[in-house]
């Protein structure tokens, strides 16, 4: 059973500590200063620090909440400073995020705060790399943009869909890059065929960490528990992303936001009684699995940071009744969420290998509100593939889809919004 009393005590202590620093300062805009990015030692000492966990066999301690930086940081430097205030020093970016302006924004911050580089566990990805030469080129581009000469964790394959991408040639490149002290650790991210990719990676001795989609929906995949356990036993650090499990479908009107399914109403009301927002609960359900070193969440405001930090101090465990409600909601709303089982789509529609990607970009557009980023990603799909999206028959893929997704309608929606 959940110990509600302990939960309240933990939160009360958390808020009292924050209150000493001034909760208003967390939500209020930063005051103008001659040097807005200068470290504020007195303020940092007053903020609780997010709990840390070991990142697999690396032995490095990382915060259990990390920040995903998919957006431009050139004019959003306050988010970087505030994340450090709370001890969120795991910064996740990518060569392709915001057309490179995510990395450039980090470089701007390091240029003004050179001592901050030593405090940050810097993570970036080789977006769009197809060859080892591409991986090398993107690494040096990231160095230049971020004003650094090393990366702490380099995800050299961004969006692994097939373990065959983890070649011996790439392994040798990793060995050489570590010898040159260009990277400390290496791994990959994966949105598709996650269980298959994790299982294969657990057999490799040169993969230090994996960033994988994982949420209350993906948990329903019967293959995931064994895959996660295999990586954990192999000492591979696991970072969870896409923890909110947001759907690809569009909320067309303001009224739609309140037209919830019975399962969603039931879950939402239950969580409110527990004192948790849906966002917090989605993070907590993953954090309760200690095999995950960190949950990476895109946070675009200080209010987002505060909300997510709060749940990291909650020591209670979710009960079976909580998990049952999550499962009930996942099953009731599965037709709006792509679970990344790309092998099914590829077999059913071999001429359309980007189905899963398109639905993920549509999710960014509809559920995350990242319209510019979604369009940039969509534009990277080969033109000849994009031109066939509307003329392809998706009936076989729809019949085989375990999520029962209306793939044809979603492809049409993507073309109208992202093209």
C-alpha cells in the first residue's frame, strides 16, 4: 500500500526548502544583469539537488532527471542555468536539434561560463549519420558549436532501428575516439524495435548506454522486460525518453481537451487524489524502475523544471491499483500511439520504411507543439518517399498494427501539416 503520510512529509520538506530560496524566483523571469549567465553560488546552495543514480558500468553518477534540449537555446539561456541550480547537469542535445541551434546555445553558455563545462555531463547525437565518416564529421561539428573538445556520452547512432547498424567498423571508431579522449562513453538512441535493439546490444561489450523510448504504453510490450533486464545485467546504462506517451492524433479544438475517455478520466482523477499531475505520474512510473539511470524530459520553462523536479523527491511507490489504471488507459487509447514496432510496418509496407518516423514527427507537432522541429525532421525524409505518402495503400499495415492505428489517415494528416 502507498504510504500517503510519508509522501506528504517528503513534499512538505521539499517545498519548505524551496521556500527558503523563494518559490517565486523559480517561476519569475530572471532579472536583467550585466552578466545573466554568471553562476550564482549563493542561490545554488539553497536549491535541493535532484537525486543521482549510477549510469551502468560507467560508474558515473547522473541525475535521475535529465533535460532534453530539442529547441534553440540561443535566446533561452536561463533554462541551462536553472537546470544546474537543481543539479540537472545531464544535458541531452543532438547535432540536428533546432537546426544546430540547440548545440550553439550550449556553446554560448559555456563561452560565458567556462567553469560550467566541468559540471555538465554533456550528451549529443550524430543525427542522420549513415557512415562512420558521417559520425566523425558530426562529432567535430558538435565540438565547434558547443565550445568543447570532448563529449561525455556520444550517441553515435541516433534512432537505431536495426542492430545491424552497430558494425565492427563503428566499434573500432569508438575505441579510437575514446583513446583520443574525444568521447568518454558511447551508445545509441532508439525509438523503434526497442526490445530487439536492447537485446542485441546487451551482447556487445562496447555499448555503454542506451536512450530508449519507455513509458506506461511501451511497458505493455511483453518483450521489453527481458530486454531491459539483459541490458541491466550487462551493465549498460539506461536512459528513458518519451516518458509521457503522448499520442499522434490532433486535439482539434479547446473543447476536445475535456472530452476524455472514461479510462483517462478515471486515471486523471485518481492521480489528482494522489497529489500528482499526469506529467509527474508518467515520470514516476519510470523512475520507480531503478534499472533506469535517468528520465530525459524536454523542459522548456522554469515551471516545467520545478514540476518535474518535485516528483524526484517523492519516495513512495506506485501500487498495483495505480499500475492497473495506467494499463487500462494504455489499452483504451492505444490507437493514437505508435509503439515503434517498425518491423511490422516494414513487412506490410516495404516501400514505405518511414511510417514510424512520420507518426513520431506528427506527435511532436500535435502533442508537443514543436511545429518547426517536426517540419524540419519531416523534410529530412527523402523526397521520393514523401511524394508517395498519399498514394500508398496502408490497409495491410493497419490490419497488422497491434495498436490499431489509422495509419492512412495519419499519413495524410502529416502531409497536410508537415510538408
